[in-house]
C-alpha cells in the first residue's frame, strides 16, 4: 500500500507566534501492526506543497489532525467525508485523541487522528480548533489540488 500522510498542526512559538502548518508526506515505512502510529520519521515530504505559517523548528504543537490515505483512494470528496466523520465523532464526545476509521465497502480508506492539548479538551474548544484546522486544510487543498493529485497518482515524488 502506498500511503499519503497529511498532517495539519496548530503550532505555537514564543518568538514567532501561533499558526497552522500543513505537510504532505509519502512514508517509506508505515507501521502495519499499529495503523494509528506515525513513525518518528514520517518519510519524505512533498515540499512543493508545504504550508508554514510559523517556521519549522522549536514549535509547540497545540493540536493536530493527521490523515492517512491509500494514495489510490485520495479525492477531495473522500477528504470531506472523512472530516465530516471526525466532526460527528467530536460532537458525540469522542475521547482525545479521536481515532476515526472511515470504511467503504468493508475496507478502511482513511484513518484520521485529531488531538488537542490539555486545556483545549472541552467540546467548544475542540470544535473551534477542529474547525480552524479543517478550514486551513481545505484552503490548502484547493490551492495545491494539482500537486496533491499528482502525488496521489505517483507523478510527483516526495523529496527529503
């Protein structure tokens, strides 16, 4: 299975402020025994589509939204469906982190992990943070639609 891993993080830096960073990885290694685990090095990034509102390095991650797709399944519609499933889980009071598997025709097609730091765990805070991450992800996706599709088809290789 060729995996696309998208991570959306709300980060905070004492010297550089707060923002949302987004990265698309094409992992070389995927932990099959624990599909929720991101290995320490999530593999090469598709740097062409990086979004860095706060420069990398030394940031504290306040919340994150991780999405794992088989590259053959990726589509904007699938992403929307997965985000709606996570939103529904949040509304139902899922624990933190929220681990959501989106299943179609008996097969997991998307795995999503959403987590917030302590102090942001109440429903209103979770909802607000999730909506911020979701909005940033959808704007990023619209901006980089061609590159994401090229990556999903294997036409755009990750570098570094």
